[in-house]
C-alpha cells in the first residue's frame, strides 16, 4: 500500500526556502499544504498556483500539517520550531538552529518531549563530495589543522539579503556552523576554546554588527582550526574559498576551478576536485606517492542537494531514524560559532 504524502507548511521563500519548497513539490512523499512569507515573491512553475500566506501560526493551526519547514531569518527559528513541534509537526529548520545556545537546546528538548523528528539544514551532510572529504581526512588520522573560509563578494540583491541577515546574525555564525560541523565530524574531539575577531567594513549595517569575521578553535585532541567569513561589495574574490584539512600524514584539500565566483550559490557546495596528498618520504627525502586528484564532476547542484536533504527528512520520519547525534552536533557547532561571536565583541578567548 502506498503511504500518504506528508503535508508540509513551508515558511520563508528566500533562496533556501524556495529550493526546499521545490524539493517538496517534486518528491511524491510530500504535499505542500501552505507557503508562508512576509511578502509576495515570484514562484517557479512547479509552485505556480500556490497561495502565499502571511501567518505561520495560522497556517499551522488551520492546516494541521505533518511537517513544518522553517526557512525564515534566524531570530524566528527557535520560536517557530517549538510552536510547530508542540502542535504535533515534525520540523525541518534551516541553519543556524537558533541565535542562542539556550534556544537551540529548547528546540531539541521540544522535539524529544513531543516525539517528533527535528532535522537541521546542514546541507553538506548530504553532499557526496563532502562525505568523501570527511572520510579521506579521517583516514589520515589526527591531530588536524582545519583551514576553511567562505567569503562572498556581494552586490545588488545578494548584498541586500546579507544586510538583512546581519540584523540578527554575523557571517561567522550564519555560515560557520556548516564548517564547524565538518571539523567536528572529522576529529570526533570536543572543542574547548574559541577566539574570534571581526570588523565592520561598511556604514550600511548596525555599528554593533560586523561583516567580516574570523574564528580560531582549539580541540581537546590538540587539533586546531580557523574559519573566515566576510560579506559585501568590498570583499576580495582572491582565495574566497579555502578548504584544507592537514594532519601529520598529509592533507586533503578542495581545489576550485578557474572562474569560480563567490556570489554563485553552487560554488558554496561544489568541490570540483578533492586533492589527497600523502606526507611520507623515502630515503632520498622525496615523496613516495604523487598527489591524487579525485574528480567530483558529477556531483549534485544546489537544488539536487536540497532534494537529498528533504529525502533524508522523509526517511527519518518514515523509518523512525534516531536523530540524537544529528541534533546534538547542531547544538555543538552553533555553540562554537556563538562563542566566536562573543569573543569578537569582548576581545577575549571563550572557554567552552
């Protein structure tokens, strides 16, 4: 017998929300019950005919959906998620899970208390190339040095979106949770100290916010890492995308192709080539093995990743997948990034 599709209310129709709505629309396991957004926005043909509602609370109460998909600005994530969980919905929520660690834990507690699934939008966990990067890095063995960044030279509508995001969330928190999650998956160690620095490079944002940030994290196995993120028209396109994992035995790196641009959303996930370098040398002091380039030419695009992410949500619900580690990891990576934000503002290292 074919299972009935799960009815979904989708809140937030920006870049990610629209992509997730498309994933629901094209997956026979889902049916869109309602779309919610603060204003009317153009919809792709797959969503044509869907009315855009204004109130998330009304949509949850009136539609009584199986799933709530929350893709709004970060400061509403926790309250929306708890509201939906307490109304009996499973929840997908875009990263970051919340804007405070206490709120993140409140959401996780609500999921457990109501026996519902909570999936957080860590899109790289569903990306075959990043899964391979993590596996190759773990095979090297630690301790590790993590070198990661994602700077974005933004203008026009993209810069307007970034400015809106920075009303509540700094760049190192918004995108940093992805890469801290990757670090934690590779090392399995516990982050113990975070240091951060940041700078406001524009008068177009609140004086209390910064659009460039850099964090350093120390782990209890001796591993160290840095992550850098900057947004705006002043950002450099030089070395906007660095992803290196170094260990005593060598390194694993993502190599971007020529012409990659930081404001192209597909470049934020596409790897093109993973390069594996082994440090071992022979009696002549020369490397025993040449670097190996693993081609990732057939990897999914951004929409393909969103499709995989929502397919995971469907499986988690129907197969009752244990998401304890998934939820705990989301809180851990958020805690590191929020500690970095605190360090930026206080000028002091934060012990975790």
